[in-house]
């Protein structure tokens, strides 16, 4: 479903931002 794709993108984005901080 799209929910899984959205969750993955959100998690990846959050992780990337947190790691980039």
C-alpha cells in the first residue's frame, strides 16, 4: 500500500535529517 511507501520515505527523511544535523 501507499502507507508503507510513505512511512518508509518519512522514516528515511527523518533519519537523514537527524544524521545530517
